[in-house]
């Protein structure tokens, strides 16, 4: 059986990875930089 510290570390690690999963997925697929058109209203 794992030690209490190891269990706690694993739990916290997995919680951190899961938090903001929707936002992280959106950043991966869409990126975080707005396009030139969005920034300056180019046509």
C-alpha cells in the first residue's frame, strides 16, 4: 500500500491536471492568440 504522502501527492497532481480541462482543451484546439482580423477589424 502506498504511503499517505504518496497518495496525497497523486490526488493533488490529478486534481490540478483536471482543473480547467475545458479551458485547456480550447487553448490546445484554438490557440490563445487572436487573429489579425479579430484584433484590427481587417476585411
